[in-house]
C-alpha cells in the first residue's frame, strides 16, 4: 500500500503524534509498503534535514498554522495513495485535506491522538466554544466521512464520544507503541551526565515530557518538596521543552518550597542524552491530567524503569495490572502518594517492578505490533471498498 500521513509538523518538540508518524513510516517502509508524510513545516527546517522518510514540506505557514499549499497539493497527488491519514483533526492542514479529498473520502483515515478527550473542554472552556463554532461544518466531517477513525486505547474511544455533538464515525482501536533505538549504554549515560552532572552517582526521579499545564508538573514540584523534607538526598530532574513559558514560575515555586537546588531543569533532552536519562533514573513520573497514550511512559518501561503515573494516562490499567508502576489520581493527594509509596518500597520491590515494566513493554507497547494493527485495519478498509 501507498500511504500519506498529513500532520502539521514533524518537529520532535511536539511529541507523540510526530514521533509515531515517523517511526511507523519507517516500519511500514521496512515491511514493503510506501509511507510518506505531508507537513506544513518550512522545507528548510533543520529537523527535516536528516529524516530517512520521504517528507513533503509545503510550508511555511501563516497565521494559525495555515498553508494555502496543502489543498492543491492533495488534489494533484491524491490518486497516488491508497490511503491518506489525517493526524489530529483540529489542524487547518487536516481540514484542507478533507476538502481536497471530496469524492475520494474512501481513501481518508483519521487518527485522533486523544484530541477529542473531554479534558480539553473542561480545562479550556473558551477553546471549546471556538471548536464548537467549527465542529459541524469543518471538524466533524473529518471523522464522519473517513473510512475509519483510529483510537489507541479503548478508554480514548469511549471518552471521545463525550466531547461534541453530533458524533458518528467508524471506530477502530489499534495498538500503539514506540520503537526503541539501538544505542551504546555507556555513551547514552555519559551524554546525559554531560547535560545533568548533578545526577551522577545519585538516585533521582525523572520527568521527561513537554512542560505544560496539562502535565501536572506543578503537582510534582509540590509533591517532591514534601518528599525532600524527609529525604535529604532526593533529586528530581524535570526535562522537556517549555512551549507556553511556565518554567520560570515553577522554578520560583520550587525555590519558595526550599527545593530550588534539588530540582534540575535541563531543557529538552534528545538522542543519547534522552535515553541516558531513562537508563539512569530510579523511576519515571508523569502526573498528567490527560494523556491519550503517553509515549514517554512506554519509553521508560522499555528501559526497565518503574513508572509513577496518574489515572488520566490512558494506559494506566496496563501499568497497574502488570505491576509495572504505581497509579494515583491526578491531584495533589494522588501525586503525593505516588512519591511516598515508591520511596517506601524496598530495593528488591523496585527491581521487580522494573522487570515487570520491561516485560509489559515487550508484550504491549512495541512499535511492530502497532504497525501490524494499523496495516490490518487499512487492509480491512481496502477489502470492503473493493467489495462495495
């Protein structure tokens, strides 16, 4: 099959959808399919220069990440692909693709990536009103007309039904996973310690993700201060980009709580430094208010690390049922309990939890199974199209 993925940006700072699209395209190509990506990035963007997947960058964009180049490009090339996959339906490039595929919607697949989680309506009511203004005529048709709409967990599928009305689509849940790269363990550790020398020789907790209000980092800072009051050697590394500028306020809060020198903020970690962080931490923490999947959780598990997560991370049931980590509510009491319960565990218990985590990763979250599920769903859609 020839597959085109349409996504706003392949900049790794945007996290999950871009990472999955790139990794899945590599695996699809390895399996003999042809997978390409259309993005509205500037074609001269540095992060596109060394990608080993064919990317059609038709940006740069103007206001609201809109590019007038998307619709004519899709019209010209739509017959070259068996399927066109829209990643995240609230983006202008996805609406433009839907318009360009009129009369060809049997080729269109939507992949929601959690963007219909009702959390966003509760957390951002003004944005919900804006989305409702566009829902019926611009956004809903992208799921209504698609041959199939993809979800990564059963929980995501159920939650999506609660956000907007009307709502009707051909739902399919597929496995979601990550590809763990090959790397030299010593080199990865050295790369991390070069970025965070304070962590060398110490046990530390790791947060590694975008630093955004929905991620619960404020809860983590408060919970860590409470833990640090009784554990003078405790250290927390909070790594990730700061897209909305909340880190200065979080640092001020940490300073006021007396842990300003015990929380390290190295910024975004990539490559060996990122994997070195996973390999050397004692446990990974993500007290998020909303995670459709949580690729960083799977990445930590692939390194054999216990994961301490909220029950708003949609793979929390897999984590708790396999003993791969601890799960609590996404509030201050829940985040406090994650750190307190983990610190009270014995070394043997922590080791056993890490072993369960890596087993759970291999059983449930490896990329190969995700791509095979993706192929299976597309083949079923193609067969139905032929028989119609």
